[in-house]
C-alpha cells in the first residue's frame, strides 16, 4: 500500500492577497500528515495532525480564524472517522478550545458516543484536561471585519462566504491500508447562534470506510446535508466509479438538485485520490510517493518533491 494524504483548505474564492499564505498552509499541513505516514504512522494520526495545523493557522476558517456568528462569537464543528471500525467522533458549537478536531477524536476514543455538542462538549473537554482558551484568541481582524460587513441589512453572508474561504479537512490511507477522514470548521459567516452545518454530521462532512474509501467535504453546509455529500460519493464508488468520477457526479448532483456549491477530497483503498470542486476555487494539496501535488483553480495541478525546500 502506498500511503497518501489529501488536504483541502476550503471551497470558494481565495482573495489574491491571501492565496499565497493559504497555499503554503495547506502544503505544509499535507507535508506534516505525510511525514507521519512515511514514518509508518496511521491514517487517523495523519489526518488529525494535518487538520490541527490548519486550525492553528489563522488563514483558515477553523480554530483560530473561524468566522463569527451573528452575535460575533466563534462556534466550531469537527468530525473524525476511522475506516477500519467505522468509529466516529464529532463535536459542534464548541467555543473556547483551540483544536476541535482533537476533541472530536477524544469523543471517538474515550466515550461510547459519536457526537457531543455545546456545553456538554465543553464539559467533556475539561474532563479530558484540554485547556480552555480565551474566546478572543480565536478571532482574527479579518473575521471581525467580515462579520461587521455582513451585519448590514443588504448583506448576503452565504454569497460572501462562497466568495472567500471555507472549512478544512483531510483524508488519508496508511501503509496498512487503513483509511481515515477529519474535517473542521467555524461554519458559515454570520450564522445564527446554535446553527450546526454539515461538518460534524456523519456522511455529510466526512465518511471513511476501509472497504470503499474516504471523503472530507467543504462548501455550503445546508446543501451538503441535503445530499449527504460524503456518503453519496462513496455510494458511487461502491457502484464502480473512480474517486474522481464519483466526486464529480455527487458535486454535479448537489448543484443541480439543491443549487449548492462545494468541494471534496476523496481516496479509495488502493490510494487513488481526487481533489474536486464545483466552486470557483478550492485550495488543495496531496502527498504520495514523496511527491507533493497542489492546486487552486479547476485543472490546476502543480507537483514538487516532498523534500524540496519551501
Ligand atoms: N461546510 C461548513 C458549514 O457549512 O458549516
């Protein structure tokens, strides 16, 4: 088995002045995940490390850098899934921790549940010794500026969101053939307090099954949930479609059926992978065979050695 990790930094349109930093962030996160896989590590450790790096990077809408609710607060959602056991862990509407993806993994590893939300999730984080961070440490100047702009009565936050950045996520296959996915988000711009999107919902924000493959999604959560985008892609793969064809079919369906745009990273058990999107752009990177692949626009695909100085 040839290990692979595929990463996305959100579907939408990346403003020119932010594209270099965002691309560097996604490539560096892919390198970190691949370093774990190359050292014989497992796919779950690889996707959690990859997404943790993106949560810690203020250029992305997850962890520090998350978009704000209509009240001006950060509320974050995350999911992990293990393709060997179909075990999953998810959290939603968590406010004052730096890395929701690590909390989602603890839900999977340390409880008999799949999904914890809001204050219950925070209590569980405290019981696991996860440090609380001041809420303002997760808020950037950029997210505050976008929040203010979208408080205006004529604002269209969904349109504005698709014009900027989305969720982060990763899928990986390790040398044992085990598959995992991880997805994390601040949600959508100026969302109602308490709104939960697709990201923590199993089959929508992600899905992993060693028998079929794994998907992590990004885009408009209300549309993604209506078509259970991640599981729909795996359904098409079960019917014999490639990772790429299945991703395109499901994204086309989401666009025609519910008018939703988004993007996905997908792998199959043989390590074939795809990074596909119906939005204008999606920052993505993949690492396999000591080669880093990356791109931003449809059809764009650059490569370099994983060990090249960067
Ligand atoms: N896809 C992220 C969200 O809609 O919350």
